[in-house]
């Protein structure tokens, strides 16, 4: 298997690259290094410093590496940024993805795995429920809209060109190497600030002073295994939720991280942030059925906290 990982110098993509090499794949990383880091690229991977919006360079990388599989992680991944700049979000997440799909067809890629969003695509998930893949998406941010659009393009490319795909709808992914960038990086943001002894801001679910938004946090190791299983054709579902089904408030997250890091800081209440969903929890039963139980949040946060501690020494 020859797998090209777009965004492979980033948080999730670099972990996928590491695991793919462990599985014996030939791996190429394609990344423009806008948010990814060169240091995250494994030594044994071929590296192309290419933007998915650069059609000519993208096709040249495909022609040079000749991938059998594409793992498409590259994205503008911040809900807040998408609200401020929806045109930029669409140019990367829709047009850039179309470039990847078109190149995959032109270079006869066997399968593409697409990193979508479960944390944003379903919209508000009612209390005491979990969003399933048959839940009708109600995207309320440009980021969610762009991800959902690419899902639909993938089905179009399957029908028109025979391009086989898996869509993985991520909950809120966290773990080592995560950059403190955007809402999806709240664990990294909190870790950085707690380690520095700085206060943290708790964005409200509804009104300032409440416990904050409710999220489903999934550890990066579980996300990686879902990507590997998809590329190995062990995921029969065209669309799969990658989440735990466990809800956690922002306040609970903040308290747990302070405990794991061994430091206490001021927690300042703040108002509701534009584009934020109040409650997002995914039904991860099918993921558990296919790949086993997910890493418990407390264990994952402990491993993540230890990584941040090691970086600070």
C-alpha cells in the first residue's frame, strides 16, 4: 500500500503517518506547513511541501509518488476562523478537497479516507441523545458546511468515477502534538496555559458562568486506528462516527487537566462564542463494535498532560 496523507505534518495526520509506517505502508506526507510542522513528518516518509489549493504541484506529487490510497486530513480546521472568514474556509476545505478528489481519480487511487466532522456537522444534539450517522446533518458554521459538502462530492465521485471512500466524522479529537489552535484544540489551549500558570477562559454554553459547552472528546490513538482500518478496507460503513458517546463539559475538562498537570489556575467565565454548538455528543457504538472500546477520557488526558509536561522541561 502506498498512502499519501494530506495534512500529514499536522496533529492527526502525523499520527496517521507514524502508524501507517508501522503497518508497513509506503508513506508520503503532503502539507503546506501553514499549521503543520516539519518536525512531525516521520523520517521514513516522503515529504511534499505542497498546498492542496495548488493544482499543478498537487498533481506533480501524485504523479511522483503514485499513491494507491489517499488519507485526506488537510483542512482549515477552526470553527471560529470559518465564521470570520467563510471564503477562505471554502477555498481550502471545498476547492482544495475537490483538487484532491480530482487528482485521486486522474491517478487511479483505489480508496480515499476523508476526515470530516461529527463535532460540528450534526448541529445541536438534544439533551440525553447522541447523534448517529443517520441523524440529518444541520451544519450551523461555514466549517461544518464545507465538510458536509465534501462528503456529498465524495458520493458524486463514487457514482461518476468509481472512487471508493470512507468518511470519518470526528468528535473533538485531542492528544499529543495538538496545537492550541481553534475550538477543537481546547485541550491543548488549556494545557499550555495551565503549565504556564495562566488563567483559562471558560466559554459559556448559554450564559456566562455556566459549565460550558458539552463535547465528546476522542483520543487521537482511536482516530488513527479508525483511519488505518479504513485504508485496509476493514470499515464497511461509508460514513462512520469517531467518538465515544461520553459527554464532558468544558468545566469538567478544565478541572481534570489541572489535576493531571498538578497546577491550579483561575477559571474566568466568558460568554457564548459565535459558531459554537452548545451540545455535541456522537453515537460511537458502531466504532466500538468494529474496533473495540475507545481510550477512556481520564487515561487520554493523563497521557496528553504528560506529553505537555515533557515539552516544558
